[in-house]
């Protein structure tokens, strides 16, 4: 196998978390007297953690006089309601099963806090994912390479045989910063044109297409 380890982004790649994020965002906005955002707006705002989501959603950004209060509400509400409508994208569980059967080491890296990342992966993927890494002390959020490099370290994986799979410009930059090739998926929070504009050089339109990509001999690059 050209690749032996696959690192996946979580939100927008393996799990469709958009509806729960949308609900939590609007709960926080309403609590501080600000108007709701549409689902499509929130789709464009996600990718850099809850703090950046709120900064993009609330009028005035981080300078809003009640930003800190709203962020605390967003975090607490989302933590309590992060599995209401969230679910794996269609085809993701068969993809993970097929990769495991073929001998790949599988990991998840996310801009969510480390605890929720591990809890979500356990709840939705069971033992399909060997390592799940989120932001924590000493581990910077993406696009810093920290989560990807830590996942590789814990997996005991050689970066020379690792592939990064994600759905956003943040993932493309993370892969580049970690020195990993990147496969961008188009079913998540960014469409094909946005990914290409961000520098994507290899794309997959379905989980099945990820398997097809891995069967190809040519490596992808970011």
C-alpha cells in the first residue's frame, strides 16, 4: 500500500454536525439579543472551532460587548446537544470498515476540544478509529500541524505513508503544514469550487471515491 495511515477531519468529513452547530449558534445569538443566522451561513462559518464560528456569526465579531457571554453559552449548549441531529455521512461507516479490513491505521484530528472529539468518535465509530485528537493544552488547533502530528505519534505511524482527508481550506492548510498529502472531500462544509480555490489537488465526491483513490498509484499533493 502506498498509504498505511489515514487521518480524517471530523466535522464535515466523517460526521455531519451542521444542524447541531446551527442550533447552538442561534441559541447563543438569541441569548444576547442578536439575530439568527441561516444554516448556509453557519456552514460557511465553521472549520476553526466554536470561538471562530461565533466571531463570524455575531455582529461586530469578538469586539461585541457580550461576546464572552455568548461564547460560554454556545459552548455549554453545544456540549449538551452535540448528538441531537449529528450523524455519520452516508457511506462513512462502510468506508471505515473497508479501510480497517485492508489494514489501514485510522485516526481523527479536529478543532473541537479533545474530550468531545474522543466522546463523539467513541459514540459514532466505536473501535473503528484508533486515535482521536482535538485541541488541548500543548496541542494547537488546525491549521497548525499539532493534531495531525500527535495522531501520527500515538499511532506509531510513519508520516511518509500517511494521507490526510478533510473537507475545508483549513484541512488543506493543516495537511500542508504537517507535510502530508491531502484528499479533499466535497460532501461536507465546502463545495468543490471553494476547495479548488483553496489549493485542493485531489478530490473525492463520495466515501466510495476515497477507496477508489487509495487504489490509484499516483500520490496526491497539497
